[in-house]
């Protein structure tokens, strides 16, 4: 029986640290429950794009992110309810360690904070490979650290043998937290990694399907599914309303902030100028917005396309690795994140599409590019020709750039008026030179003050990943520009 989103059973899969097996357990649990005929709503704490791809494969539903830094704590419940519509149960995979969040921001964006906001019990996945009795001290510490976080059970991962499992269970008896599963080491559930984490589902095909099936079998064999479902049913009711893209577009946004960079363009019209209480899409005026997809551009939040559609766009997905030109009638282009550095040769060889993108940009049409999209618009990537929209070159680097960013729009663009504040996230091992154009996209305050990105004609290109649910006027402004450019 399908429950209402406010009371949908739910639990959070967390761990003491990264590498404990959260993704294996969460994805396996999602797939095992879906295999029993349940409609499972998959969620991921934090900005990660890759894990939700495995969640979607496990459940047949869109994997959605719950990020209290990018979207604000007030949107966690509404976004969860939006994703959980029509579902029987929800599984939320945590990020890093249970209490790890945005650097220097206390509990903000941590798994613990999201669990509290969702009134959801936590299942702690513990890597038990190098311990026995000490597991009790570890679990006791995590259970007692924050009394508002309810750790309802433990799943022991990488257990060596029956004897090892017995020692672990005996030690945990004193903690009073039930052991809901014990998983042996299993190479078949491992997912290959590279410079930015796991290899995305879109690149692995049948191998990803087999890996998820193996995760489901491991969880089903080694965990008490009935007890896990029972724990999920103990979650408290949520009183917030579900997020809705159409309703979000007519909510008044905050006023723009002063531009923090000397000599920057004067503040443009605030997003509220495009955000009044009026119909989402006048009849006959839908603007076709092409959104990059395929194996090279797998990073996107589902709410972005939902907001574009609610704002009056006809969203059409294309694959830069295969399609030789943009969809006919394209009025605007969105190129999100991904791994163009892995597919640089193939992207470069697709000269027809590169020319099509360059022609659209030169016409002044709106183009929004994030991270991978930024690289694709450059003159070259690792010496291979790209679209040449930006007079900049990109290359791989040994340095990982990673972290949340508090940013202010420096230049008026198709996404935001100058002075608009957004929070974002950077995650890349590439360098673009120069790092900013004559009209930068963003002024970033931390970890160092700097400007970055490019605003040229209708192009907004930047390393910063943003979540448009935090500022829905971005989508309306972009679609309005698509209609008028």
C-alpha cells in the first residue's frame, strides 16, 4: 500500500567514515526492497552526482540529493517529500562520516543534520575488518554523541568469518543497539573508482547492472530486511509541504547582495523581476532547451529540468558523444557536469556538434555550463580542440579542488542579476586558464577570495555546481532569456 509522503517509512544509511560501505549497503538495500515489489524512493545526502545513478538503477526512480548547504535546511523536508511521492519506503544514503558536514559550519550538511530534519532513524554501517570488541566503543560513541540522532541499528561490513561475527555481536550486546546485518567481504559488489570517485552508471552498462544485483543479493542474504523495514516505519511524520517546481517559481526570492568585487558590473535586475505570480508557460511560447547527457555529462540534479519545464521550457536531452548537431529549434543550452576529460578525444572528433554549439553561443542564445560544461566550451582540453566558445584552455591537474563555496554573481547574466547570492560546490581535477573572463561569473569568498568563470554574450560558464531549487528564479530567468534572445 502506497503511503502519503508525510508518513512514508524512511531510514538513513550512515557510517563512521567514508569507505565503510555506505553505498554498497544503501544501494543493495534499495534494490532488495524494490525486488520485493516495494516502490523505493532513493536519496543521497550531499552534492554527489554519482551515487544517485546507482540508486536510480536499483530502484527505477530518479536518485535525488538532499544537501542542506546548497539548498538550506528548510528545503530538506520539502525536497524529500517531493521525491517520495507515491513510494512505499525511502532509503537515504549519507555522506562521509555521520557527523561530518561543511567545513567550519558545525553540523550543517552532515548526515546527522539531515536525519534529524527528516525525523528518520539511522542505520550505522561499520567496517569491522580490523576490530572485534572495539566495535562496541566505536558504536557507543556514535550513538551517544548527539542524543537527537537516533541510531536504530548497526550493519557490520567486511566481516571475516562466523567466529568474527560472533565476537562482534557479543561486544555490541552491551551497547543496546541491534545488529541488523552482517556482510562478508565480496569483490563482486565492488565498484571501480578513478580520479573523482566511482565510475558512473552510464559508463558501465551491463557491469553496473550486475554490480547492483550483487549488492542486492548480499544485503538480502546478510541483513534482516523485515527489521530494517520495521525501523523505517518508526520515522516521525513530517509536517512540511512537498516541494513543487511550479510553486517554487512564484515564491518571492531574497534581494540581491552588493557585488563584492571592485570594478564589477553594476547590479542588474533582481530575479524577482522574472519571478512574479503569473502562469508558468504561456500557451504556444515554450522554449526548447537542450540539456547535455550521455556518458560524458552525467552530473545533473533532477530539479533543474523540472524547474526549466515549469518555467515554460521544452527540455530535450542530447548526447555530445553521439549527436552531430543540437536538437532542431534549440533556443538555449544547458551543459552540466561529468567527465569530458575521459572522453576528450571523442568529444573533439564530433566536429559537427562542436560547430553547432559555437554557432548557438555566437548568436547570443542562453548557454549555462557547469564544470564539465565549462571545459567543453573552452578552446581546448588537454590539447584537443573543443567548442572554442571561450578563449581559454583546460587541462588535467594532479590537484583535487573540492568543497562548498559561498558565491555572489559578479556580472549580470542569463542565470542571475549581479549581486545574487548562491551557494555551490566545486569538485574537479582540472584547471582552466585563465580562470575568469573579463566579466567573471562568480565572486567566491572561501577558501580564498577570488573571481572565477565567464559571462560572455548569453554564456554563463563556471566550475561552480549549484542547486537551482535554492534559487528557482535562475530557471525562470534562463527560460525568459531563451524566449527573447
